[in-house]
């Protein structure tokens, strides 16, 4: 749960910020950037894991720099598991946040500008409050996705009990070792959590007129 929680926090911060950038600014390659940011949603987990190894592995562009500069190694650590889960969960926040921000309507942004508000003030005082339900729904789905991440996490962080083993990896290990009771318990917990998350998400996305 701790890996999923941290991953969701990072996905929320970067997802909302980049969704606002895509929403607010028009620049060459904007649609391509949107496609790249959404790519983790459709890539096979093993392919995504390979990309992460290339980037944050000891010989990777980012990983090599982190190790040589700060002595930080992400591979086969819980931090690496957080990175993998964050990347997988990110598109769910990003797409939900972008849709929510674009659904606010330019008239509210323009009205705020006529009152002298800057772009950050509009983002914080107008867009975020009006888009909060959509962003919250995307965040809940991102948490469920991060909690259920398996492939990329296994490639980047491994399956080390007490260190990098997440609940899906624990289910895999329990099945492999024939520990059916543990597997059943973990599967039940994960399934129940996902049902609750989907129920809350549905409530958040329900049109306001249906709530009356």
C-alpha cells in the first residue's frame, strides 16, 4: 500500500501539472506530447519495464547520473518500485485531469482574467476547484492501478520480500509456493479495495443532477 500511495501522489502532482500545461498552452508537438504522456496506459508492462531499466538502471541515462552524482541506486529498491508504479498510474491522472480542466469552460477563465487574475491564480482558484471531482476520480483509478502493478515493478524492483515485494508480487509468490490461503487472502483484499475504489469513482463522476 505504501508504494501505491507514494506512486499515486507523484502521479497526481505531475499528472495535474502536465494536464494544465497541455490545456493552457498551444505549441508545436502538443498532440505528440499528449500521446507520449499517455503511452504507459497502452504499452505492455514488460516493454515499459525495459524502458525504465534503460532510463534508471545503473547504466541508464538518469540512473547512471544519480549513482555517480549522489550514490543513489533505484534498481531493486522500493524507490524503484515507486517509480515504476508512478509511471504506470500517471496516464490515468493525466487524462482525467485534462478532461476535467477542459470541461470547466473558457468563460470562467476569461472572467477571472478580466478581474486581473494571473494564470497561476486562475489555475489554483478557478480551474482546480471546478475540476476537483474529475481529478479525484482519476486519482482513485491511479491508486488502484498502482496497487495492482506487476510487470514493470517486477523488472525494475524485483520481488524481494520485505523490501520490494508489493501485494500483486506477493500473490504471485504465494501461488508459486503453493500457499493457497495467503493467495486467497491477498486476492480478496485487492479485489475488495478495487471494488470500493470503483464505487467511489462512479460516485465522483456521477452528474450533479443525478444526485438530487
